[in-house]
């Protein structure tokens, strides 16, 4: 007798880059019988069926989640609350729900508000993988390979649900790590959210200069590398800023103070400070990927 797959019916709400890539990876692993997609309109979902990312779709969340073992909410952070509100009355007590949102405190607050309490079968998650592309056509099965997925289970989270979501992500080739919600949001504010703010602001500042055409013409590889993430989806990043406001503002304040210190060193011809700053940063960057 053939072994049962890990998930019999998987429902992905928001079949975009992350939801689509997860569906593709689990299908390749042969650990899901049926994948049902759900979204706002039919265009993206039809494409998802045509590409073989999902088996079928339903634009009605109540019907889409029927009979699902696992529901993955993979919509932008600002859409998580309305999506959950539409789903919750139709979820069976056995369905495990997870999300992929880039900030976790806001998701946990949404869940608590909508369910009335943290439900045992909700496992907050965040894959630390992505590209600056969006939509199902940008999705690919190997997106999570050798990347990390952070789960932020809560005191109320049931061990079986937590274990199932761990296994699901492990099948994609990711290393699965548990972290506290606040710690996750602080770490991501520093390593992902602040860098996106810097890239967006730098490109926006330069793009508003009178001689921008000239400036961009002579931009070298370093600028291309640094500015790549400024082509990420603006709405998604708008939602992340708002969702992780408190922790992000702390990082922006810290960075602004350091930038001002560097500006002062340049202004006052304090060469020792300039050199020491760059040397410290080079040492840190050179050691970053060796640990
Ligand atoms: P995406 O490619 O734009 O996919 C999101 C999908 O959600 C869309 O395909 C869309 O499907 C649906 N959607 C969009 N707005 C919606 C709304 N207002 N209500 C309901 N559904 C909506 O985005 P993504 O990059 O996969 O990001 C999805 C989630 O993953 C976000 O919460 C993000 O924070 C998180 N994340 C992203 C990355 C990354 O690098 N991209 C990495 C880790 C985590 P329909 O058009 O069919 O409705």
C-alpha cells in the first residue's frame, strides 16, 4: 500500500510568488494530493491552473478551504485580516492554518482579534526567501532550497500543528527555525526591512534629481546591486512598514544617527572616524558569510 502524502488537500490563499513557489515545491516532493488556489480574481488563478501550480481554484474562500488539511495564507500583510475574517467561520477544527507574512506581531494581533483568542491550530511562519518579482508566473519550486523558514509558534500552538508545518517547509528544502514573535520582528527589521527602506529612498532621491538621466547612465554595478531590491512590490513593502512600524522606526533612528555621525566626520575632516567606520564595516561584511 502506498504511503499517504503529508497533506491530502492544501489550500493556498494568494497564489503569488511565495504561495505559488510553496505549491510547486510540495508538488515536486510528491507530498500533496490536491492543491486548491484562492484569490481575488480569476486571471491569476487561471494562470496558476495552466502552469500546473494548483489543481483547481475557487474565488470563494469558504468553498476553497472546505476539506483542506492545511491552509496557507500567502497574501500581502494588509490583506491578512480581511482574508482571515472571510475564512474563519468555514474552517474545520482539524484544519491547520499558517501564513507567510514578513512581519509576525501584526499577524498574531490580527489572528487574536479575529478568532477571539489564539487558536491552537494556527502556526505563524515566514520564509526568508524571495525575489523582487511578484505573481504566480514568478514562482518556482526551488525558491526555498537551502533558505531558512522562521516559525513563531505561540504558547497556545498545538504541537501537532507545529510539527506538520515544520515538515511541510522541510520538504521544500528549507531549514526550519523557531523564534519568538518580537525577536523575529526585530531581526527582520534590521536585516530586511531597513535595507529595503534604504534602497527605496536612495533610488527615489536620485530619481528626483534634475540630472537623473545622466546619473543613472553612469551608475556602476555597485549601484545596480544595492538598488535591486527597490524594484520589489511597493504595496507589499508599504504593508511591511506599517506592520512592523515600531521595530523598523527603531532601526531607522539608529541608522540615521550613524549616517549623521559619518556626515559630521566628513564635514569636520575627521579622517580617522571615516576610515574606522569603513574598516569596521568591511571586517563585518567579510566575516558575514563565513560563520
Ligand atoms: P505576490 O506575488 O504579490 O502574491 C500575493 C498574492 O496574494 C497575489 O497573487 C494575489 O492573488 C493575492 N492578493 C494580493 N492582494 C490581495 C488582497 N488585497 N486580498 C486578497 N488577496 C490578495 O506576493 P508575495 O511576494 O508572494 O508575498 C505574499 C506574502 O509573502 C506577503 O505577506 C509577504 O510579506 C510575504 N513574503 C514575501 C517575500 C518576498 O520576497 N516576496 C518573502 C517572504 C515573505 P490574486 O491576484 O489571485 O488575488
